[in-house]
């Protein structure tokens, strides 16, 4: 008998199903938007902190490395700006820190969208 009961005879179950559908819709939306636009600000900053990026760089002051604003200004309007930074941040190029050569840190992620989100952020300083 229970199986033949129409859905509206069990309002609790129906509400639970609706909630689940709404949750699933939000989850899908979140996945789509994070793939399309990369990391949100907090996640991008956490990734950069974890990868030591602020040890040698700041947004507007020169440290061991150039300020992100300086990098953005240098690459502004260049068609290959994004590619330049992508190569820089994925291939461990040699850079001079305090007169000594060392390998530049790469971002601690394997996710291309995350790398591109950091690059877009740097280029828009
Ligand atoms: C140990 C110090 C150090 C760390 C850590 C470091 N960088 Fe750098 N970075 C440098 C130096 C030095 C340069 C300058 C290289 C040059 O001009 O030859 C540089 C250059 C850059 C540039 C400019 C590249 C270009 O082609 O003009 C960007 C962008 C950059 N770093 C981003 C980052 C990010 C993002 C991180 C974190 C993954 C990071 N850096 C971590 C020292 C560092």
C-alpha cells in the first residue's frame, strides 16, 4: 500500500527531496562557475601563500622579486602576457635571489584553472 501512495501523501519526504534537488543545483552551479572563473579571492590567496609567492613579492613593493604591479605594468597590452607568466610559474626558471641563482617556485597545484586565476589576478594589479 505504501508504494502506491501519491507523493503529496508524504509531505516530509517530498520536502526532503526538494531540498536535495536544490542542493544539487547549487553544487552544480558552484562547479561550473569555479571552472569558468577560477578560484575565488580567498582560495587564490591561500594558494599563493601556500606556494610562498608573498615571501619574495608584494603587490606594490619590490622585495627579492618585482612587485606584482610592476609585473602587470611591464606586461600590459602584450599578447603573450598570460603565456609568459604561465611558463614562468610552471617550469621553475632560474632567477637571481640575493645574487644567487635559484629555481623559481611554481604554484602548488596541478589545476590549470587555478594557475590561470593567479595569473589573471597578477595581470590585473
Ligand atoms: C625565493 C624568492 C621567490 C619566490 C618564493 C617567488 N618568486 Fe616570483 N620572482 C622572484 C624573482 C627574483 C623574480 C625576477 C626574475 C627575473 O626578473 O629574472 C621573480 C619573478 C616573478 C614574476 C615575473 C615574471 C616575468 O616574466 O616578468 C612573477 C609573475 C612571479 N615571480 C610570481 C611569483 C609567484 C606567483 C610565486 C609563487 C608561486 C613566486 N613568484 C614565488 C623571486 C621569487
